[in-house]
C-alpha cells in the first residue's frame, strides 16, 4: 500500500515537470552558447579546448533530456490510437539496435505470432519502450543479453524486458520513477518517470524485479482491445 501511495505522488509531479522541462533544455543551451562565444576571444589553446569540451557536454545534456522526455516536451492533446503491440515493439527494438551493437549487447526477441491491439498514443508508447530498453542496455558492461518476451496472460499482454546488468538495490528500486533520480554520470533521471506515466495513461502496469549485481526484469502489462472496438 505504501508503495502505491508513493507512486501516485510521483505521478502528480509529472504535470509540473512538463512545464519546467524547457528549463532543463534551456539551461545547458545557454551555457553552451556562452562558452562558444568565449572561443572567439583571445585565449590560450588549452583554455579553448576546455571551453569547447564544456560546450559539447552541455549540448549532450540538452540532447539527453530531449531523448528521455520528447513526448512530453510538446503539449499535444491526448490522442487515442489503435496500437499494434507487436509492431511497436519491433520499432522500438530497431531504434536501440545501434546502441546495443555499440555496447556488445545481444537482443533476443520473442514475439507472439498473432497481432494484439491496445490503445494509447503510439509515440508515447514508443518512448516508454525505448527508455526501458536503453536502461537495460546501459546496465550491461559488454556481452550481455537483453531478452524481450511478449506473452498473453489473463486476457492481457505481458512484455518482459530482462537484462543481465548491474541490477538495483532495494533503495534504488524504491526511488525508480522519481524525477531526476539517476545513478549515471550523464543521466537525466527522467526516463523512468516518463515511462511510468505513459503506461499509467494506457491503463497498464509496470512491475520491476531486480537483484543487485545480477540483473533486472521490467514487466509491462497492457489491456487488449479487439478490432471491433476501433471500428466504431
Ligand atoms: P537515467 O537513465 O537518465 O539515469 P532513468 O529514469 O531512465 O534515468 O533511470 C533512473 C535510474 O534507474 C538509473 O540511473 C538506474 O540507476 C536505474 N535503472 C533503470 N533501469 C535499470 C536497469 N535495467 N538496470 C539497472 N538500473 C536501472
Ligand atoms: Mg534512462
């Protein structure tokens, strides 16, 4: 019960964050601009190198925030689309393949033969899957395996995303989804918050099981809607 209360509180902060997100992008951009401006002044080469490194770091930061937060950055009205779960999983996996390859991660995909449909915003669902997949890949040093398994249980679709990465402590699991909670040097701590709120808006659930030093499994459960639901 306590866990649920905490999650509900976290979700309330999302709308506030949507308003402040431009801040999160503007600050590093302003910093980058300042240092780029300094590049054209009369400074030693070593200082010039330092300034350009800082500018690049700040630009990377802005990109990361946008990457994790993209769907909330623009206040689009909530559209409800018919989502082919298979298709969207395939698409999200394709997006993270370059990252996986760079990291030496092998992705094992196991999808159902039949197409199942849920409802929500395709783009947001994409964002959610990508954020979770990215975290799984980033949690593994090299030669790790990422298993994505889709199954059908109790009239719902279950998606398991399992990695062999560093895992999380109980304290980290408790803080998951909290804005700005990150253990990464270049992390935004926005990815999971975004993912939780997207799945909630789709009337689904996210469950996490993790063992520190062993790996993590995220489980998404989504309601299914039959074809005729969308034809009316
Ligand atoms: P970021 O990736 O920018 O740190 P997220 O909100 O995506 O922000 O994730 C928050 C934190 O949750 C991560 O920094 C990490 O500590 C933890 N985390 C999320 N997914 C995993 C995972 N698959 N394995 C280990 N830790 C994870
Ligand atoms: Mg992340």
